[in-house]
C-alpha cells in the first residue's frame, strides 16, 4: 500500500511519523513524504530528518508542493492516488489551518483515500474501535478495520449507536435512517464472524462513540465519511465533529 505522509515542522508532526513508522515496520506500506515548499524553505532538513526517523525501513520517497497544507495534500493525493493519507492535527506553520472546522471537510471530501489523523499515538497502536452506522458505510468501515487487524495485528472492536442522529452513511439528503440499522450492523459482522466484537449503545452518536472510545482505552477510531454530495458537510458533520473531539487518532474511510 502506498502511504502519503504529510510532514509538519511542529512537534505534532512526530505523531504522523510515528504512525508511518508503525506501518512501515509491519512491511505493508511504501511511504511517500510530503512537505510544503514554504516549510521546506524555512527548514531545509525537514524531509531528511523525517526520512531518518523512518529508517531502517522500506524505500521512502519525498516531494514538496506549494502550500497551504490542505492544498498540497489534496494535490499530491490526486497525483499519486495513495491507499492511505496520514496527517497530524493542527500545529504551527502551514498545517495549523488545515484541520479546523470546514478545513477538515475539505481534505476528507477531496481526497479519495482513507485519511488518518494521528493524535498522540502510542508506541504501538494496539486497540481499534470502528463506529458502524448500519448504512452504506458499514461494510467499508468494517473491512478497513479488519484489514488493520490482519496487517498490523491490532485488536478491533465495533460500536453501533441507535440514535436519531445518524453516523455518516452516504445516502442522499432526506433519505432517513432505516428502521433496522442495528440488524444491518449485526448482519454485516455476522458475515465476517465478528458479531461478538460489537457493542451497541443508545443516545447521541458523538457522545456515545467517544465514551466507548475512552471506556475501552482505544488508540484509533474508524468512521465513515458521507462524501462531497452530502448536505451540510462542514463543521456540523458528524465525521468532522468526531475527528475534532476524539482524544486519539482517527481514520476516516471515504465513500467510494
């Protein structure tokens, strides 16, 4: 898998490199490092230090693009079509404006690959929580979680929240929540032999998902994305709000 890693000059940039190093150590990823021209000009050794941080490991390539950060990431992802994009949360420099409010929606909506926002990752990511809606995104999020389990040896659990405020599912605006979303989740996991790993909760989606994340001491949250045609994609989108409030790393699985 080709992994695009945004290299940020702030201390938080180390979080993205830590995740990239774990992917490289698993032998499942070819890494490409990206910096903005502005950051590289201010710190000419930025990419070489990042490369050294990932050694020894697989072959690592690198490039620079004009900022701001979100523009550079989207442009590089469009050109390379990576299997995964890894970025840190907001820090100083070009990335500082990237993952706030509608900037998050811009990146997630524009990049046709899963986006992993690395936040305070442990030395080894070992516990993953996948939030399942019961709609179109369920199979994709479940598959992505089980791929991580296979490739990285992580422990995966699943959560579904029965609520009037639905998790992102990719349906047209106004389509409504199906009456059997819980059964759809159970059916999807039953087909994969993982129904026993499901926790079902009731309440407001964001609060319940984050409470389960904290309760289980998880390191990474997986959630689906609505896609660019969904109404209200912005600061009020459930995906973005989960990303901004999650205390750990978040992997957003895009709509196909």
